[in-house]
C-alpha cells in the first residue's frame, strides 16, 4: 500500500526542489561571469586554457543540473496539488460521502454501476462549474499560492531538454570529475 504525502510534506518537497533549482541557476550565473572575466582579462593566467575548459565543463554540467532540478520542481508541484486535492476530497467524502453514494445508489447498485455513476457525477460537476467558478479551499489556498497552480514558465523552459539514461550517467561522471578537480 502506497502512503500519500500530506500537503505539508508535499510543500516541503516542493520547497526543497525549488531551492535546489534556484541554487543551480545562481551557480550558472557565477560560472558565466567567471568565463566572461577569463575571456576579457588583459593578463591571462598561466593555466588559462585549463581554467577556461574547466569553467565551460562546469557550465555544461550546470545546464544539465538545472534541467533535472526544474523537472523535479514541476513534478513536486504536481504532487503538491495532488496531495491538497486528495486531502480536500477526503474531507469532503467524510462529510458528504454517504449522501453522495445515496444519490448515486440507483446506478451503483444497478445497471451501469460505477461507470454510469461516474459519468453522472462528472455531468453534475460540469453543471456546477457553469454556476460557480472553482475556488481553492481556504485550507490549501496559502500552500497553492506559494507553489502556483501552473509551473513557472522559466522552470518549464529550463526542463525542455531530454536526456537518455546514458547521458545522465555521463553528466554524473562529469560532475564527479569536476568535484574531484576542486578538492
């Protein structure tokens, strides 16, 4: 049995993913500045070529890390919305579940079963949406205001590239190499 995350747990996961993504973006800016200063320096250091190559390697790896972190952010945002929705539906069903199943009982006990009852419930929901626009429940409004309901466009742009498992492995090896060089 899979245990679902609570909204607070999902929010923590989203925050952690967002912090990681933002950290990689900041690191990318620093590396880009370092490359720029190496290229524009009037006096080049003795190991200029090696430094420049290492910074370019770091930049390539950071682009991959940003992509992975952006994907994790978008996924964790989706999990957060699911956790809030599941929690709200659970609360709703505790308060109104018996009345809902009673209203749908003719189909739940008869011909059509759950499939027809689901269609009727969907139809009722569509009619309700025409009358009342959806509002995020107060308990979840603050949480979903922080994460947003739609992913950040910059985040979406940052995860446009796709990598094969072999490419992920290669980038991980490159990251390990860079980390070893810095020690």
